[in-house]
């Protein structure tokens, strides 16, 4: 009988010791996998794209005064960006078919003096700030286009012009290789003398300025 009691006491002691050991051992911690961080978007590289929008501005003739011009445009874009840190510098060129025009019927030109533009092109530097997939930017450079004049009874004149442009915009990365942008450009193509081609005066100068509001999509290589 004593042997049975001793065996039971020993079993209880061993059980208590094992339980105490289990209690003193810290519970296993759950395993959490570290989240995978997406790499920051890089704006470096060549790109091509399309753009379109509208223009509104003013043309002025010496003999008639100024009048409003407006119309649409659509075309292509090519460029290159280089990013260092959060700064992005680039060079961009574009050429657009345009239909920006307006007509004045003032006392100086009762039959209608018309200024029109059939194409516009710019070559610009860009400076942007990369906030991952968003990039606001400023831009400026050279602008080119043809300025045409027409007056009933006169031959009219066309002058391929070179001027300047300044603007700003915002570009957003849609996917790894695709971006979308919206921008504003002010374009000044200066003035030229259309002479007897557009009026009875040989000193009639014609100016052309326009504000462009455009949107576009680019594909990056």
C-alpha cells in the first residue's frame, strides 16, 4: 500500500513540475511577414505621346486694333526626363495641327481682317518635382508657327514665325510606362509686316499671342 501511495505522490510531483515548466516558458509569438514596399517611381527615360486641347488669345493689326482668336489643336510629343533625388529635368518637343483664328470687322477693316494659325510647335526645357507618381512642373523655351492674314480683295500673307513660350503643368503616372498630363502654355509669336498683301498700307504689322490648355498621354521607354 505504501508503494502505491509513494507512486501516486511521485506522479503528482512530476506532473506539477512539468506544468510549472510549461508556465515559465513564454508563449510562441505570432509570425508577421514584413510588407513588401513598392519601389519609388522613376521618371528617367525617353517618352513619346499625343496631346490635344485649345487655344485662346489675341491678334493685333496696326490699322484695325486687336481682336480675339481661338480654336483647337492636336498633335504629337517626344521628350526625355532625368531624375536625381526628387528633381526632374527634361527636354520636350511637340508639333500640333492647329485651327486658331479670329476676324475683326472694325472701321479700319469693315470687310473683315482675319488672322489664323495652322500649326504650332514648341521646344522646351522642363523642371519638375517628383512626389512619387505625381510631378508638377514648370516649362519654357522656343515656339514656332505660321501666322496667316487674309482680307477680301487682297492676296493675304503667310509668315513662319519663331517666338517664345512659358507654362506649367502636372503629370501623373498611370502605370509603369504610361503617364497623363495637363498643362498651360503662353505662346508669343511676335509680329510681322504683311505690307500691301493685307491692306492698302505698307506698314501694317500683325501680332499673334495665344494661351494653350492641353492634355496628353505619354508612353515611357
